[in-house]
C-alpha cells in the first residue's frame, strides 16, 4: 500500500510545453484517518465501548469488519483496557502477486462506568460489595 506523504511520479503525465514534450505529473498521497479504525502494520485496531454490566456478565457485540459484520464474544469479566484479538480479519497482504496472510483485528475494550445509579442499581451494587466483588 501507499504510505502517507509518499509521492508518485507519472512520466509524461504532466502538461506539455508549447512545441515541447509533456512533463511529469507528481501525486502526493495523504491518507485520511478513519473514524473507527487505525492501522498498525497489517493489523486493524478499534475501540469498543461496553456497559459495566455487560463487561461483568459477558455479551456478544456486532463488529464491522472489512468482510462484513461478525459476532464478537465479550467474555464474562472482561476488564477495561483489555484487548480482544480477531485473527485473520485485518489487512490482506500480497507477496509477489499472490495472496499472503491477513493481519488481525485488535479490539480495545472501554468499559463505560455509569455516572449515576438508580436506587435499585445501588442496592444491587451493595449486594455485590457484600460478596466481595
């Protein structure tokens, strides 16, 4: 792939001088940031926000990939900052015109802490505290 800031030269693709030959055309590549993904080598990295209750109990979330949506299992007890790896769903590589391997998707888990709790939720958390959770 092309790197950010890379320049491509097309010989003879530029403007022609009157009575002369066409010059070269230079194209400078600027890679725009994606709102969801960042790329590290052949791996794609994203962040997934999940509620505290779902991190504690486990859940399945829909994750958009280059190949369409997949069901991503969030294991019970997943912590804030943990990274889940989805193998072989990252950026494809090519080697001498043949398909190579693919990178992975790395999902950084962001557990969202509630700002306020209802009376019932507070009681439930008090029960968890009594259990040592």
